[in-house]
C-alpha cells in the first residue's frame, strides 16, 4: 500500500494541473467575451445615435414640409382672390359698356373677355349690341342684332 499515496498525489497533481488549465482557458474566454461585449455595446450606442439623428432629421424635414405646404396654400389662396376680383371687375365693366350701347367687339377688346362671355352678358342685360365686324380673319361682317329690343317697323 505504500505505492498508493504516491498515485493519489500524482492524480491530485494532474487534476490540479487540468483544473488550472481549464480555469485559465475559462478566464481567457471570459476576457474575449468581455472585449466583444464592449465592442458590441459601443456599436449599439453608435447605431442608436445614428438612428436618433436620422429620426430627428426626418421630424425636422416633416415640419419643414408641413410649413411649405401651408405657405403654398396661402399663396394659392392669395393668388386666386385677385383673379376672381379682376374677373368681377371685367364683367362689371363689360355690363356697363353694354348698357351704354357698346358692341360685342368693343366689349371684348376693352374688357379682355371672350365673345361668348360678352354675348351672354348682353343677353343677361337685355341689350345685346351689334356685333360689327367680329370675324376679321374671314373679312365677312356679321349682321347687327338686337336680341331683346325688337322695334316694330
């Protein structure tokens, strides 16, 4: 039995050596994992900052787009108002000229409205003046016509 304690101490030595090696290996793996964890945490933080920057940029662009849409709507509203007022003034002037006996051609030239609009105004005012020579391209005069005031011969 004298041989047995030596074997136990040899086994203890080898077990201690293997356990130390395993512990050293585990420490190296933990260190590598710790380094990788720090690198991944830094990458996550960088990506988070990029995401926040892009998100705030998108929000800023959305605000700018909304502001531009409001400005465009305001410009369109202002742009349409004078046009309607100008049309109203043109029609009022055309009606006044028609009641004073102007021809359709004169009304078209003076007010910048179409002949059809002038004729409609004349009918509405019950005093359609003569056409004169509206068709200048064909050089054929149109006959004078009164749609409302028919005088008996």
